[in-house]
C-alpha cells in the first residue's frame, strides 16, 4: 500500500524476484558491489522495495531517505554515509 488510501498494487513473489534481479543487474552495471553504500530517495512505491531488495541481493548497504527531505538534508546524509550511488 502506498501513502494514499486507494493506492495499492499486487505482485507475486515470482514477479518481485524478476524485478529485483533485473535491478540488481542494473546496479552491478553501474559498478555497485558488495559493501558499497547506496542511498535511496523515493516515495512509498513498489520500486522502493525493489531497490532495497536489489541492494541486499548484491550485498550493498542501503540507506532510505524520506522523500520529503530537502536537497540540503539529502546531501548531508549522502556525504555522511559515503554513498557511491543515489537511486531516485
């Protein structure tokens, strides 16, 4: 379920696995590897879950930043974590 009352989606485990594997390959193609740090700056949507699981799948650490934060707050969190990639 999303932030809005009527905002929901259904997905099977098989579909989720397929999306996670696809995105894990995208992260690998961007040079993300085990132990790297990744920031995720997204609203409450299915792709947020896919990004988190893809990071976990390849062993990258992820930090989810609330999508309502300002650019300065986001910048501070990226710098303090030493993130190598930002997913938006």
